[in-house]
C-alpha cells in the first residue's frame, strides 16, 4: 500500500478513536441511576465503536504487512479471553462478555473470527468429538455486583451465528432432530458467556454438578 492511502486509513481510525473517547467521557459523566436507558445507549455506542476500530486495525495489518488472518486471529482470541476446554467428552467454550441483543447490529466479525480461530486451533491440537445426539447449553453469567435489571430474556440473545461456527467443528448436524438447546442464567465474578456441548445422556449429571457448584440467579 502506498503512503497516501495508508495515511488516509490511519487518519480514519484516529477519528473513530476520538469518537470513542467522547463516548467514554459521556459515560463517565452520565447519571446511571436516574437515566439508565441513556447510559445503556452511550455504553452500546462505545462498544460498537471499539469493535469497529479493532476490525479496521485488523484489516490494516492484513493489507500492509505479511501477517495473515490465520496468524493473527488466534492471538485475538487469546486477548479477548476466548477459551475452549474438553473434559470427559464435554466441550466448554468461554466467551468474553454477554451476547448482544438481536436488535443490536454489532460487528459479528469482531467476535466470530477469533471464535472460529480458537475452535480451529483447538481442533488441530485435540481429538475433537463429532457430537450426534447432543445438547448445547448457553450459560449467561452476570457480574453479581451489578444491577439485576441487566438480565435479559433468552429470546433476545444472538446465538445462531455462534452455533453455526461451533457446529462446523463439533456437530454432525445442527438439525433439531439431533440437537437440543438449554439456557441458564448465573451469577459470577464477571460477565461472560459459556457454551457447553455434551452428549444428551450427560445433561442430567451436568445440571446436578452445576447446581452444586454455582450460585443461581434465584439467590438475588
């Protein structure tokens, strides 16, 4: 890439960063107790701007250096805190933060590309089971120190794209004939989303283990 287009793209990113800084300042001065809806709008705008900047920087790296997506994205997955673990035939995936509401048009590339890279790396390093009759559990973990009004309806969560990526590595098919889904809400030390994939026969034991080890949302 020649110097002039590069300068133009970097300048555009700097403009977005200034907008992000303005949004963060507005968040810091907003009265979250009196105007929670306004604070939610401000924080959503800030998050979307941050995602946009991250993706712009990724593509700038791809076009101006020899770094390829396959080289970069595993590091992005690590920085985001995406983890994939297997224990006793059950796969547990941890994602940073909570899944967006369907009405929010968040940049899917920001999360899905590192998510795909994390699963690809895991599959290359481990013998990954191809589940047939299975259950996928979506666990929404909410920071217990924050307001309970943040808890969302399950039908407001964007799950399909994540499930499509996971299915390409871990499932025989994601048809309803072979796959059941289950949703839980939990309290934890920080917001995150866990996706647990297991054989259908394992669900009862997993639920018992979970109830024994976690504080439920009903304890609020």
